């Protein structure tokens, strides 16, 4: 029976596409840029599993993908979202048997480093800021201010600890002790993850130095075993997969202000439709900016 000409054309075209993919290896690039935030509101933007689940799945589903590269530029944020994103990347890497490489840009610190160790190998620029393996909480106390303004604080709660660390009440030593206990548990979880993922690459008997919340440039991070090499995404991937490697980028769409400071794209124009939007966005931007400022960025 004679073959259908259309079937022959499709077969030849499919073969040509397959050969082209073999000649041009494909690497998925997941952009992880910004503060890691539990909220999915447009005001804060930020990195969280809700926003990234789709791009991560798509990156690993890319046909004939040779590797997934994480382009990280994050000062950290929510430990829960850091863990959720990390686990989703590792689960798909193991399921698809696809190697993962992380590339730190300006900074991969705190939760940003938590994301980096989802990779099998981590690279950074010589001037990248790496580390901050610790836990931090920050807030304000307004007791003096409300007294000067003649404001009376009224608070009603059930449960002795429901009003823990209320910024409008004097700080209680027992509340601080309770917070430290929570932070210690999170810190131990972070340390255990880094030790598991980095393994023998970490120097022995260096726990006190590695896990004290300090940060280092790329060169020192390499000496400490926190990264595997100095290099950028394009250069390292070309070394591993050849000069003809092709990249496909995945990640949530963000404007420049949202990427850099967590400011909503709706706040990039002027005037705002609702003046309260600007106030909310500026507060959110200030919070995000504080995360970057800790590292001089």
C-alpha cells in the first residue's frame, strides 16, 4: 500500500526537528529574582510557590531539556516559601532525572541561598553575595509614640500568648524568649538542609563560621564549599553543553520596579487610579528595599 504523502512529510519534518534539538541542546532557565514573600498580592509581588509553580513545571516539561538553570537574585524572605519552592524544584528534578544548576547574580542570601541549594551545582560571580544562613525577625515599638499622641491602646484577646510582641505594648522578655525558640528551630532546619545538599563539599568543623548568618563574596564562598565554581549562566552552560546550546526562560512577568524592589507594576505609572494603592505599594516597596539594603544593594 502506498504511503500517504502527508504522513511522509510529517515524518520527515519530525525527524528534522529531532535532529535540530540534538544539534542545539536546550536548557530551561527559571528566573528567581526578588524578595521571597508569602503573599501573592500585586502590591508585594515577590517570589512564592503560587507564582512559580507553573513556570517551574513548564521548565521541566520542555521537550528534550538537558538541564534546568536557576538564575537567582534574591536577598531572601519567607522561609516557608523558600522551602516550598526548593522542594518543588527537587521533586521535578528527581522525577524527570534532569540536572539543576544555580547561578547567583548580585545576591543569593538567606532564602535566596535556600533556593540555590535546590541545584546539583551552584555558581556565582566573584562579586556575588552568598550565605546569610540564619533567621531574622524585625519590627517596631510604638509605645512612646502613642503616649505622646495621647492614644489609648485597646486590645482584647483569648489566649495568654495571642498578643505576643504587640508593637503597641512594652516588650516582654518571655515573648522575646519564645521568638528566639521559633527562630532556633527554623535555623536548625536551614542548617540541616544546607548540610544535606552540600554534603562533603562543606569543610569539616566550620559550622560556627558557616551558619552564623554571615555573608561572603563568590571567591570566599567557593573556599567555604557553599558554591561549586565562579561563572555565569551562559558561559557555564556553553562549557557543559556546547556553543550551540539554546535557552528558554521561564518565570512570572514583572516590571523593573517589581523585580528590584517588590513594587507592583500597577504602581509604575502615575497617577494611580486609587491613591491608597500608592501608599500600600510604597510601604511594600520599603519593606522589600530593607531586605536588599542589608547587603548594601
